[in-house]
C-alpha cells in the first residue's frame, strides 16, 4: 500500500522538490476559501465539523493517559469545552511511541514519504474544519486561519517532506564498490540504511498551532521517528485533528497508529519539560518564548533541539520613493493578526532629521502621522478591521499593550467591537516614540500590537543599531526603505552580519511578516531568535543517520 501512496502523490512530491531547488513560486494547496475553489458546501461542512467537537470528548486515546483535560477558550469569547486524554504516565507514552519504530524504519524513505503525503491530503480535505479550530484557539481572523493555519501550513509541511526526501535519497540504498589492483579487483557490496534518531517531541504554540508544528512533525515522521505532539493548552484542537488524521492513515497503511500521539496536559503539568529530558526523546521542535527555549537548549542535551524564540524585528527607514505606499505597507504589517506574529515588525529606526520622500523631507512626527492615517484607512471600519486584526490571544498581550499607553504615544490603540463576537477583545496597534538612548525598551520583544518609532542620529546609526541589536537579541525579519544604492548595500551587509532575512522597499502586496514556502526561508538559525530554518537541509538531515553494512562480492 505504501508504494501505491507514493505513486498517488508522486507528482506533488516532484513538484515540491523542484520548487525548493529553484525557489520559484509554488503552492500545492489553494489559499482561497472561495466556493469556486472548494465547492459550495465545503465551508458549511467544515464549520459544522468544528462545532460538533465543542463540549464533547475528542475520540483519541493516549497511552498512559489518566482522566481528561479541557483547557481551551476562544479569544472570541467562549469556551470550546473539548476534552482530551490527559497524558500522565510518560513511561507508557514513550514505550508505546517506540513500539512501531522498527517497522516504520524498515519501510524505507519511499514508504514513509507516501504515508506522509497521504496524511497531508487527508488534512487538506478538512481544511475548513482546521481553519475554524485555528481561529478559535489562536484568535486569527477566519481567512488568515484558513491561509496560515491551513493552506500555508500544508505547504510548509510539504516543504519539510520534500527536503526530507531529498536528504534521505541523496545516498543510494546499495552500491557496488570496486578497487582496482593486481589481478582480481577488490569488490564489495554496500548497503546504506536511513535510521531514525528516536522519539521526536513537538511542542506546539498558541498563536500558530499548525503552521509552527507541522514542519517539525513531518520532518521527523518522514525520516522515521515516532512523534509525540504536546500542544499548547490553549490550542489543542488543531493538533488533535492533526494527530487523528496521522493515526488513521498510519493504521490503514498497516503501521502502529501510536507512531504519532497527542500529549495534552493541564497548564501546570509542565509535561514538555518532563518529556524533553527523557533519554528516549532525541528530537525536539519548539516555538515560543526565550525562557523555555533557552532551557531546552541547555538541559535537553540528549536531543537535537530546534527552536524558534523571540526576536526584535527591525525596519530601517532612510528614504522612499512613495511615502504613502510605505506607510500603508508598514500599517498593514503592524495590523496583521494584531502583531501577534514572530515576524511582525517592532523597531522602526529613522533619522531624527527626517526621511527624504518624493514630497520632500518628512519629520519623524510626519512619518508617524502618515502611518496613523494609513492605519485609519485600514482599520477605521470595525467590521473590516476585525478581519485583519483578529482577536487578542491572551491577557499577557493585552497587559503589554495597556502598559504601552504610558509611553510617548504617537498613534494610540483603540478598542474595536467585533460584529459577530461581542466578547472578543480586539485592539488596533499603537506606535510609540523612542530615541536611540532607549535601548532598555526597544532591545526586548514586546509581543503584540506595539511598535516603536526610534529616532537616531542618521541612517548610519540606524544600521549600526540594527546590526548590534539583532546580533545580541535576534530577529526573524528585517526591512529597509531607501532610494540610495549605497544604503541598500550597507543594509544587506549588516543583515548578513546579523544573520537575518532582509526585505527591501516593500511598497506593494508583499509584507515583511509574510513568507512563502518553497521560496522564502523562515528564520535562518544564524541569530539568537532561532537555531533552525523552515526549511533547509540542516532542518531535516539531523533527524536521521545513515548506517551502512558491507560484504565481499
């Protein structure tokens, strides 16, 4: 059956491998939730499937579970009330995870890849159900949840599978080695087998439960490792649906369904820390805050740890050929999902003397006014605003936003009323004035809809501050606006020094906090914000080893 699965999805795999090599546009899963794409009944059926889970028991069994947990509340103002098995007995969980590992190893790259591609296909059939689950656990607006939590997450998972396939098949399964010599040559037959590292632990996050979890899950599963999925207590349902689909396909293909398990917990169980240091756990994928990410890197020494943590995303503004378009682009980037993205810009450096534009020099105050006007155009209508902002995901974001009101406010945040969810907490971004001397503020991430307009002594100082801050504190994204080739070259050089991806003069429909699978690397692994990248060869090659045997012919 596994050969048939690979044959069924072979064209998709080949296309993904080719796109990853060429870095050109490719997407295997349509990002539009339009009925013209998915059919007239798809949206309603997906919403009904999501609602059917509410207030009930999710039908998964977790080895070693005892009792149940129900920990999710929608940022739009209601309890989901879904119950999941509470993972308690870690010994039993890890033992069950490892039970099917040999069979999964022995089926080889072809068999594993076919199963993984079939799982993606099954998840795609549930994309509307997943979008509703992502929306009501993360606070993303529905269309963003459909795109980022559905189509784009599927593309990132496919990208990981494609890279895993490439790395696993780089070495032939068998080879004949022949060394010339006097008389008969020395001849040996050699066998090379991809061998998994061990149990993989995926630690999910609240804001992007699928987009940030699926690459690691499928990179590990495709290379032969069983996977324990430990969701964030506030965002369990999207990953429970994921594990359910994995187990169904694994069982149908004749494999142990416990190769992928769900480990749900109460918030105070600290299950991730317990699992992370177990000797059976050899791979860990984590997205979240610096404190636990640093702890994992220091204490989970038996495992290869892939982390995406916090950083200070930066925009350097020197000059622009289209002031209104620049302000509009920045305003959208600040607003998208209320800045609750690891890629959202925070620090905007600009000269205190002003920014050269097509209409003359704009002072920092005028730049702030331009961004404020763009925000008003984007968010002035509440019904339109909520489709861009989504909801505030937790009280921590709200408290940081409220505390920012005590600063030098250039653009104030306002409360938005959601037309469909009265209890939702929706706020527009705020923009604060700082100077280069305020490093104690801008060198830390303020996760959420808070951005800083930082006045410097000039563009040279802006670039120097950018380089230094990112080298010491990390960043996932950086951007520059300048009409000067010399400034662009200096900024490119600084970005290489700091190890961060750079966007230059974004004035249209591409924004600094967005990335495209198969073309854009998400994170670089070259600064403190992340030690890995979605997706490069290093992201998957560390998840297996090639073991050889040899014999005389």
